[in-house]
C-alpha cells in the first residue's frame, strides 16, 4: 500500500517537473526576460519565467497557493546566498555540502527537506530552524525553493569591476606615518557577520577602536606584508582596504570582484611586499590581481575548465583559499571543483605564468606547516589533504585523513612529543582530529602521514588552533546541532598526546559568556600576538546578544568577556601579527 504522504509527494514532483519542463534551465522572479546577449556567457544564464504562474501544491500549504511567489523567490534567493551557497554552490552542485540539484531534492521531497533544514545533522548541516536563525516560515520557503531549478547569476568582468572600484583616499593623501597609538601587531579584526562590518579590537585593553562597514559576512581578513593595510572580503565579493595608520582606521579603497567570494591575499615575497592583492570568487569562478595600494583591477583569470582526473568540463570551479608564498613571487590559488592548485607568478602579470598542480577535487581551506615551505589544503568532500612544496613548486603528497570532510581553517602546528612537527585538522562530519607529520628531514618516517587520530566533542568542527608558545590544541564544533556541544571547546594537552587515548578538557564558553537567550555557537579560536590568551566568538542570532570570550592559555580559565551592542554575530577573528606572519 502506498502512503498518502507518498502520493502527495509524487503528485508534487510530477507537477514541478511538468511546469519546469516548460521553462528552460532556471527560474526567476522577474516578469520580463533580461537581455542576455549571444556571447559565451549566455550558455550559463537562465531562461526567465514568471514564478507566479506556477500552481503546485505543497504539503502544508493552503489549496490554490502557488509554489512560490516572486517575492518569496527573491527572499529565498537572498537566504540561499547568505546561508547555503558557500557549501552547496551557486549552481547547487555541492562540494563541502551535498549537491542540491533537483534530481536529488525532488526525490527526497518537501517534508524531508523541511525537516533537514530545521534540525540539521551531526555531519555539519546547521540546524537553521531550531537555532532560531530561520523562522518556520523561512524554513518552509527554503524547502520549496530548492525544489526549483537554480538560476545562474550574470558574469562579472573588468567593466563591472572598474565601475565598482573606488579610491576613497588616494595614496598620496594618506598619512606618511602612523597617527594613532594602536598596537597594530596585537590588533584583532573581528567579522560581524550579519551587520556587514568588522570590529577592530585592541588585544591588550579589549577596547573597540573602530567598527567599519564592509561587505556582507566578511570571510577573512588579511594583512599587507608591511602591516599597514587590512584587506577584507565579504561573501558578497566586496573588498575593503583599510588603512590602520589613520587616526581612526577607515576604508581607503574598495572594489566588488563578483557576486560571491571567499578569499583575498597580498604579495609577501621580499621585494614585492604590498605590491599586489588578489581576490578569488565563487561566482563568477575567477580570480583578479589588483594594485596593492589602490585595488585597481589589473588582471582577471577565469578558472572554468576541465576537472583534473576525468577531463570533463566544469562551469563553476570556485576559488577557495588563496595564500602567498614565502619562497617565490607566487600566489597559491586553490580551485575547488577541478581539483587544481595554481601557483600564479605575479612577477610579470603582463606575461602571467601559472603552474597547474593536479591534486584532488573540492579543495577548500588550508595553511602552512611551521616552516612555511609546505602548504596543506583540504580536499574536504574527498576526505583528503594535499601537500604542496611551495619552494619547489610541486605536489609532495596526497593523503587521506581518515575522517569525514576535513575542515582545518588554517590548521594548527604542534611539536608532537613523539612525531615532531605536525599539522592538525578537524572534520565537519565526525569527532576525529587528524595529526599529520610535516618534518621530512627530522622525522622522515612520519612525514605526510596521519600519525595520530584524536577524538573531540563531535561532528561539526570548523577550526583547530594552537600557537608556537602554547602547549594546547583547541577544537571547536559550532555546527553540531547539540547546543551543549556547539557551545563548548575541547582542549588537548600536547604533553598528553603520547597516551593511547588522550583525553581533553571541556571549556564551557557559552556558559562563561552569559549571553542569555538564543542558541549561541562557539567558533574560531584566535591567539593574541604573545600566544598567552585565546579568543573565541560566541555567535548568536543577529537579534540576540553575542560576545567574545578570552581564555588564559596557561590556566584554561576565563580571563575576560567582551560585550558590546555593536558585536552583532561575531564569527572570524584575525590577529594582525599572526595573520601577517602565518602563525598558527
């Protein structure tokens, strides 16, 4: 016997499939088709249809209601961009997150999608509903939205970039010397995700020196080699260049480099300090090299092309992490879907030379080993880490981490009492923490292998953290749906790593923050310059109180709680010195 639920679902799927078959590859809330042109980009732009004409019944909806009104579609598009596209992709083909193409979503059906969005999963899917991030009505809307074909955004080239480019204070008009008493090396750039701002917080006094408007949900902050300029990039692809020498630090240049982005970096090689900046986009899939003083766009390179192994064409190879080599005048650009690591030689951008390294699909984030010679990056959906020798310009190793979906952030470097220097990653999908040997000369038998696996609080970890002066390894789990887990930090003592099953201490960060209502998550530890204290973000809903909790690294006791009504959804934090010098 077929259940009524199955009948309703099958009817829904047949109606959606029939209706969408009349439209082409995508849908939009626009009433009138846009002029898409006839160039190569037109192949990836959707045909437009009017969503108000769709008359598809959804379980729980009133009879006669359309599947999605134009207004709902616009709202859902915005939510998907803000909350979902980073993991699932603009075209929903997946990477860190699972694919959300309609062959999958229609098979699962509305009720399954609604419940999954509401409750999340231990594998790293946030509990958007029960956490309060999305209302019941918004969850309903998103479950219906991903039953529809995704629409492809327009391209974004040099003309669009130059129109968005602004030099607010010309280089010749900027201070010739530092005009403030801020200890820049111990300054923290803190992302205020949902307010579209960064807060500059003093690492000694905990005072907020400035709150600066930026792009939405700044993903990372990077520091020029000189330490003067702070570059930030929002998920909306807006880049802000902030002068830290001004009496009150402020944006001196900005540019929009696409529709969605994650990465920015500056040139660090001796003789090339502050010469160039580079930003990589999720959409369109490309990177741009800019003037380091003004953000003037100089060179745009698309990353569309063939997947490294099966040589099939991919229309959306997103640019994930970018780091600057300390050994050569090169940017290390990681391309997700094609599995390629690009060594981009910026010494002559008119005659740009690029070394293409075949690694593994779904490259995401990573960092240097303690020598800064080797770059380790997670191919997270494949459960692997790729190791690149940035001095020799070649792939050194490709290894399995043994966990589900490694997500290291920049990783953490430790001196293991048995295996010597190791680099650490945790995992989105389980509680494992992998320690990888990084010393081919002093510990050749341990190099480029998982030498030890630790077990943390649970799945949903985003970041691990340590410091050369610390004897601890900190592991978060902010995406775990269990509030007790997502509100705490696991701390391992490095001296105890010789034990068969090292235990960890639990720091009740949310409890220490005492923020009251909501389901706050604890995310991304960041050390001060001295390596004496570590800061954690207590990330609550945008209409709830958030905080930053400062922990004494020696005693693992609460040292300070930073609260301010301006600290709206704090997430990432970047200490200026540690970020500039790649200390982690």
